[in-house]
C-alpha cells in the first residue's frame, strides 16, 4: 500500500510546471485588447468584461499562484513589455546581457 501511495504522490507532483509566467494586466487593458481584436467575443469575454468578475477571478488566480509557489513552482510576474529574451533569463536559459 505504501508503494502505491508513494508512486501516486510522485505522479501528482510531476503534474506541476517548474515555472509559470503571470501576465498581470489591468482590466482596462483587457477591454482595449478585446475591442481591437477581430475575433468573435465568447462567453468568457462577456464574463470578464464585468470589472467585478475580472477582480474576483484575478484574486482567485493570484491565490492559486501563491499556493503553487509553496509546492516549488517559480512564478514570474511579467508585463506586456517583457521580451522573450527577458523570459529566457528568468528561466536561466541565457545569461543577462
């Protein structure tokens, strides 16, 4: 029984990524991007257009990220100006210039 439990625990632990990039944008930025996009607005978009829904979902998402850091996941907060090169530095793939 212990072996099965241990194996299941190992599989569960491997389900987490090592790094997460969190692009934390303002609600107004989301609305601007939504208006500028040519795709069809879906139910998710309609839900997130409401600032209260946006705030509630963001709060839950941030709480889940904090929990994941306790399990060893590295959370990198980035913004819309973060470059691919900067993300590679955060991951340790390249050295900063």
